[in-house]
C-alpha cells in the first residue's frame, strides 16, 4: 500500500475524534490488510509457489441450472450442484508465472552488477570497499529483490546495524510494508510502517497478534496489538528510538540516518505484478489440461451395445464376453455391437498451444520450447527471439539501478562515517545473463578493445561473472609475473 500524505490520514482521524498513534496504526493497517493491492501481492506469491487457483477446483462437482415446481405450483429456476464421487479429480499445475519470473530474474541478476566509482574523493578506496561488499550474498539479494518485485509489484531492502556494529541488510517482504511517500516525488520514502504477526501465549492459549514498527528519518517506534486491536507501545524503551546506538568512552549515543532505512524496488511505473499479465491465461491452461486429463483417465475405451439379451446384469454379461468372447442372444433380431469412444485430443492440444503462445507473448517471455530457435541459432536470431523480453527487462533495469544506488548511499554513509559523498560519481552496470553466440561476442569484444574501457569489456565477456574479482585476479597475476597480457596470448616477461 502507498500512502501519499500521512497528514491527510491524521486529519481524517482527528475529525472523528481520534488522534492516538495506536488507533491511527489500527485504521491504517486494517485498511492495508484488506486492500486489493495486498491481495494481488499474496496472489503473485502464491502462483510463484505453484499454489494456483486450479488446486481449489473440484472436478467431482458440476453446477447446473434446474427448473422445479414449488408447493404453490410456480416454476423456480435454481443452481443445483451435482456431485459425482466416481469422477477423477486430478489438478494439473503449470508454473508459467514462476518460469517467467525466474527467467527474468536470472537474466537480470544472474551475474553480479559492475559498480564503478569515477574520479573523486577517495574514489579508489571506496570502489575497493564496494567490490568487497557486493559479494555473493549481495548478488543473491539482488536476485530475490527482482523476484519479489515481479511477484508483488515492488520489494524493499532494509538496512541496519547488528549487535556488533556491522552494517547489514535484508529484504523485508513488501506485504509487511506501508510506505509513506513524498507528495511531489513518489520515489522518496518519508515514513514506513511495518507490521507482522507473532505467536504469543496468553493464559495458556496460543494466539496471533500483530506487531508494528513506525519508521521515520530520525527514529523508530515499536508497538504491539492489545486484546481490543489497538496498538500500544511495547514494554521498555519503544517510542522514538534512534536508528542505532554508537558506544564511545563507555557512553551510548543515539544515531540516525537522516532518512528512512528502507529502499524500494518497483517492478514498473504502476507497481503492478507480472502475474496480472497472464493470470487468466494461466488459469485457462490449468483448467483445460486438468479437465482433459480427468476425461482421459475416466474414458471407457470400448463399450458394448447388446440387444435381445435378458435375465443377467451388465457385469455378468461383461464377464462372459471376457471369458468366452461370446454371448448367447435369445431374440433372433438381437445383436451385439462394440463401439469405440474417441476423445478430441488433437483439438485440445492445438488449443493448449495457442494459450501457451499467448502466455509467453503477453508475459513478454522467451519460450525455449519452440522450433523457431532452430538447432544452432545465430546472434541475430537470438536477439529477435528476445525482443519482447528485452522490452520488459529494459523497463526494470533503470529502477533496479536507482534502488541499488539508494542502497549504496547507506554503504557510503557508513564508510565515510557520515561525511558527504557524491553518489553521482557511482556508476552501476547490470550485466545481463543472456544466451548469446559466444563466438560473435568474442569477436565484438576484440574489435571494441581501445574504444571502450576494459572494465566494460570484462562485464560483457561470457567467461566473467564477477568483474571486480576478475580485475583483481588479473592484477595479481601481473604482479606475480605469470599473468597474460589482456588481449593477447603472450605471457608477460
């Protein structure tokens, strides 16, 4: 949920005779939990976990309309739910949403981003600090950030100091966050309300209660829900607490960032989920495939039409046909006829193909199970297949860069101990993990030598995953006298 102006909310509650922070929290959180936006977040997460709507469908039950005569002699039409316990009830889950999201996240965050600090105050030292800070955990966080934003429309990183005074960060699920944005610029977070459930024991019983954290640029307040649903301050020091404490000469000093220690990553300008593009198509695919599977399982491949035979049940007749391969007909005009049941498999396959095509088209993904790619596609062919996918990715990359630069502001603030650092000299390059023709790529890199920087070339090299580590390794080899000169196959002498 987005809140553009907390003052408007407070004014509304004040007009109703309430201005207590605990009551404000209750109103805001209750509205947020029941909002359509949060419902779509939960839905995106469910489909990513393959918990799709088809799992709630019961193929044993079929509603139909039936007209009945009531006691007064009038006809009433109503829906009757017909139940057939002998009907197969298999549900086929097809994880298209997960495939598209993982495809997108692997493409964007499969390789570590390259972070460069241009000439400036202590730029070389800070760049080295960043290369150490942006480790495997950082890259996994970037991956999870893209996945979360794709499923929920946006995702958040929280920055904090641990008990040892070390700078740490983690992803806080967007469904736990209510962000208060600046009215003029909805990318600047003014306040954050985070709420979540915990289990407590009360008088021997276990129950769920909500906790809330109200973050501003200067402090944070901690609340817990009481039995009436109102949020009250937690016991002890809980209101207007500094973001962290600094210890010096056995004294404790409260410190703050001067901004809310949360960074938002938006999936797109509207913060919509990737599921919204394909949900109806994905549900249709699940339904058609599940229905077809149940029909195939329940299919009676061969049935007999017997005329002029009396006196025995159908099961007895079937047994005689199975053993004797024949049955005696008492009526001379009777006959025995076997009929084959065919299911329209090809028509169903063609329909599923059309749905699948639309899922990848409207989901702007790459269907690797296609004959269009061929056995050995060229770079031009691959680029053509990735055209729609690249449109989607190119809309995400600027937002990811902004989120990472906002995140690195906290790293710079920690490194320079609160001194001003110009973040404009920090460049972030997202190294896409695309499928390419390695031979063509190597030829292009060779021709680009001397035109673009070596760091940029290494970022595009198919054998390099971590550019900063690769530069370090190259410099180490050169210093030790057994490295290769960049761009040649001759050893340094």
